[in-house]
C-alpha cells in the first residue's frame, strides 16, 4: 500500500525529480487516543486557530464538541470563529470558491521557490497549501541524491527533509502539536466512537451471559426430546 502511495507521489513530482522508493518516506504513527480529553481539547484549539480558516467540519456542531470535550460554554465561545450559535456546524471561514487554493499535510513542508507559496510537501508533492505552521515548526530543506536512470540519464531523487531554519517550537513540541490536531480530527470524524467502543464491551458481556442461558435452555429442551 505504501509503495503504491509512493508511486503516486513520484508521478506528481516535477520533471527530473522522484521519490526514493527503496528507502520510502517513513510516516510517523499518529498514536491517536480519542479518550485523551486533554489532547482533544488542545487539538480543537489548534485546529480552530490554524486550520478552520480554510477547512471545515461541517458535520460537527460546536455544542457537541463542548459536551464531548468537557469545554465550558464560556471557553467554547473562544473557539467559535465562524458563528456565535453553539448549535451551528463548524464551517470554513473562507469563501467556497477559495477551497481550490489549498491542499494538505503538516509534517513534510520544505522550501521550494518554484511553488506559489514558497514551499512544497514531501508527502503531497505540488501541494497548493501554504505552510500555516511554519512559525511553529520552522522551515525545512529537501534532501536529494543522484540516481542512475535508464540509459545515461540520471535523476534527482527526493529522499527526505532536514531542518533549515528553527521555529518557535522544539521538534518534540511540534510533533505533539500536530498529534493533538490529528487526534481531534480522529474524534471529529466519528464523535460517537468512544461511546460506541465502551458500549461494545457491555454488548459483548450481555451476549456471553445470554449465550450461557440459551445453552442451558437448549439442553433442557433437548433432554425431553432425546428421552
């Protein structure tokens, strides 16, 4: 699956560049935990501060976030940038026709003067999204290597990125910042997930107990049939 994604990314790179398929781009494990309320609260704050200007959560309501994430109403209003009504869904603050300007991904940005926003993305080549977290992460530079191609042709292979200018956050702080956003988006994708998982335990226990009674009842009926 990863090699397939790598191939797709390679096809999107500018002419003369490619991803190093053999090494591959090691993706960080998100390590999401939708039961970590503190992380979800930080993720909601980070998303609303840095992402909601362009991206919406149109199937999630503000008051649902406040209830699930234990955010008091007075504090919830600080996250409501696009509406003053708690029962409204979270829509983007940008006009609908601006969605085409932006793309994806937070960890793989690197300096690229050929791009409109001055950055490209390791995992989503030719991304149209500016690096909105650049002040936090800093700027990275691409790492290339020469690789022999077919015949006498050589190509530049993108193998990764490395720090170029520091940001306001240490690398581990930035990792946690991004992880909190991902954790919040995991929750926002299915707000009832935690409740569904906890309810599933009770359902399984009920079925096990019911199975015992059903089995004993079956033995009692079949005892009369066999005799």
